[in-house]
C-alpha cells in the first residue's frame, strides 16, 4: 500500500496534468475562434463590397441632361463628327468677326451670375432662400445699372429692390416670376 506522501504526490501530479490539459484546450479553442472570427470579418467585408458595386464592371452613371433642361452634358463620338461637318459648312471667311460679335455670344450665355454696381458698391448673386427676404424700396430696372444685367442679361426683364431685413441685400424680381438675391461683395 502507498503511504500518505506517495498519495499526495500522485494527486498533485494528476492535478498538474489536468491543469496543463485545460490550458492546451483553451489555447486551441482560442486559436480556432480567432481564425473563425477573422474569416467571418473578411467574408462580411467582401459581401458588403460586392453589394456596394465595387466589383461590377459597369461604367459610372452619368446624367443625360445638364442643369439646363434639355441640354446634354456630353457629345457622343458619332455626334462629334456630325457637328464638325455642319460647322464646316457654316464657316465664315472672317473668323475674328464671329468671335467678337456680341449677338452670337448672347445666344450661348451659359450660366451667368447676376451682378449689379450701384454707387461703386458691387452686389453679386448668391444662392439662398429668396423667401427669407421681403421687398422694400424699388430701385429701377437692373439693366439701368452697370453689371451683367446690362451687358449679358439685358434681354431679361429684371426689377431691382432693396430688402427690409438687410441693407447689404438686393432682390431682383425677374419677368418670368423668379427671384434672384444679390449680396454686397466684400473684397
């Protein structure tokens, strides 16, 4: 039979082996769990990128119209050839006259910011809610003052008013019912 010392040593050895086995099992489970979590994270990222369209070979979406309704943002390659031949037929012998002629430039105004100069103070169009300001005193037609309404936008009916809320603001009421807000330029 074993004595007490041998029994105690045997018991302590079994306990140490049990603790060591538990540590090995925990280490193994943690390694598997970490690998599994990394795999799931990569799979979720890949799925998200796939759903977001990162791997699609489609061309980016472009608008067919510019901010001017009915006017396209781009020229198709086949339209480029057509426009060049039609322009070649209409070419004048004096190209400098065409470039300097104001009547041809008025038809191709593009987007022009409103600007008025009153008593050496420049007011420039800025975008805000026109309903935020109330009409006060009538100043006259915008074409009566120096600026883009006189030089570039003179075919547009535009009446000029001051604003009750701010002395640095002018209100332009357009003939088509629109409203443009001009703000005093600070240079």
